[in-house]
C-alpha cells in the first residue's frame, strides 16, 4: 500500500515489487493504486488486492506501506482486522510508525524474502457513541480518539467518568484518549506524556480545559472512560478516530472508550530500544553521553538474533 500522490512512493514501491517478484513473491495492490503503478511494473509482478481478498486460496504474510504515518494508519485499518503484520517504509517527515526508510528498499526486500523480521504488538482502543443508551456509532483507533468542539468560538461542557465513577467536569476545547502508540502523535502536541509502547495503558489528555484539575492521566489497560456532553453545553462536537473516521456529537450523548479487541502487529527489522527511536525521530541532543558508568549500571547486554517470522 502506498501514497500514489507522491512520485517517490511510486518509484520506491515499484522497486520493492520488482525485487519481490524476482524472488518469486507476488504483491497484492489496491486496484486504484495498481492502475497508477502498472506502467512501472513487470507483467505478473502484482495482482489486485481485491482479487486476493476474493481468492481464499491465497495467503498474505505481510503488509508493506510506503508513505508517512497517515498512509500507515489508512493501511492499518486493513491489516489490523486481518491479523497481518505491517511494515512501514517512511516517506514522510517524522514517521514514528515507520520501521525503515525508502533508501533501504533493497535491504527491505532481502529481509522480507528471508522472513528475518520480528513482530511487535501494539494495543488499540475501541470507541462507542451512545444516544439514550442506543449505540449509534462505533470504531477503533490506533493512535487516539479525539473529542473536539465544532464551533471555534465556543467550548464543550463535558463530564468525564472513569471505571464507573465520575472524575471531573470540564469546559474545554476537547479531550484526547490515546494509546501508547498515539502518545507521540496528537497527544504529544497537546502536552501529554510519552508512553513506552510496551506499556498497556490508556492516556487521557484534556484540551485547554478551564479547571484546576486538568492534567493528563495515564489509566490502566482495563479502564473504561465515558465522556458525556452535558445538556446545555454551548456547542456540539465531533468524535474522530485517528483523524480519519468521524461522527457528530450532540448534547446528551456519551462516548465510551476501552482497550481495543484488536492489536496492531508491527514488523520490526531491528531490536533497537524505543529510546533510540525517540532520539532519532525527534532529533534529541545526546552528544556527550559516554555510556553506562562502571559500577553504576550494568553494561548493555547483547541483543538476541531476530528469528524467522514464518
């Protein structure tokens, strides 16, 4: 899957598909994208994704996405429900969900052919919107569910409930409910903490709340959060899942957010710790670091070899 509006994505994808084709692996590409890519591909190198889905005899073992985090989130909607690992190849700016850069295509082909990649699981969240107890909309999110005001000049009046008990009433611009994966996305920009991906947690970040108690909260993985738009709120709102799927929020409605039933499976080409990813993606200054001082910290342990994914 790729961002066909970017020429560099088409070229990188064609090189990837060609390398896989020479190794006897066929790529499945969405019909609309395949039409754009056909002039770049050898005959028989790829099939339509829709044909793959219709043929129960075909087996897909990996989703490769070429683009920024937005393209990866779009593709994850397909991969997550199919329980197939996703490998992101960065063509964007920060590309926090991506594992490799487009300049590494030849190496990526080798790793896919050899199945020499690991798989890391990330938690997701489920969101349900109710009106008078009736479910009127539901979705899931990999990064965050955002509850936002619809009118710039007015604020939302919400009541937040955690695990069946009222927590606080906020007049605010909105609320973010994020996963650890999403803690480096919208929630990070809103002042929330960075949560290591190995932590199963739910992050709550108020947006410009007029209240004494309006700090980001890190909840347990089994916590249930309900946000109700209070009757008499000066405006209505919008509920977004990953900034891609949305629905209108009116007074009296409530949004329930819990840990998701699906997990996002990310293919990893290295065993480098999340600290290194954080430093590299945000360009953090670490010059002057001399490593672990003797007698204070244990020396780094050798990382285990990555096994085959199959």
